[in-house]
């Protein structure tokens, strides 16, 4: 039996606000019913995981042990768009035959933005 990635879940302080950020990043709608304790993004496309945002009492304090990697045809333009949406640019890298930018969402969760080949 094969496993299927069903959800990407982020613990956060403000689920609705973080869901709105990721909704704009991914160009996917926030589901109805987003509130103070839970929000989700799920456009019901087969093979595409939902994104869940769950309120937790503690803030993020250290680097993520797991993160998502996104790619773009124009990495620089996309990084600038993400900063306008509320992301922070953490670092740029060019190593191992790849170019990518480490970004952080409005609550500090790191993710990478790579240059699509």
C-alpha cells in the first residue's frame, strides 16, 4: 500500500492570518469557516495536499526541522512578490548545482524558493 501526502499542517499563532498569506502564495482559496483556532486551504484537486493551520499557545523558537520547497520560473520576481505579501527573505544560496532563496512566512516558518530549471 502506498502512502499519499494528505495535509501540510502548520502550528501557528493566527490561523486565519497565516492561511490568508499561504492562500495568496499558492493562489488557492482559504476554505469557509476559518477562525481563531483553525483554518485550511483545500481546492480539492486529486493529489494536491490540503494545508491546515492550527493555533498553538507557544511561539516558534527554532529553525524548522521540516520545510516546503517551492519553485518558480523567475525566482527573484517571486521572492519580491512573497515579501510584498508579508514573507521575509532570509538567505540566498547557490550550491550543489541549485539556486534557491530561504524565505520565512509572517510567523517565521522557513520555506525555500528555488529556480525552476
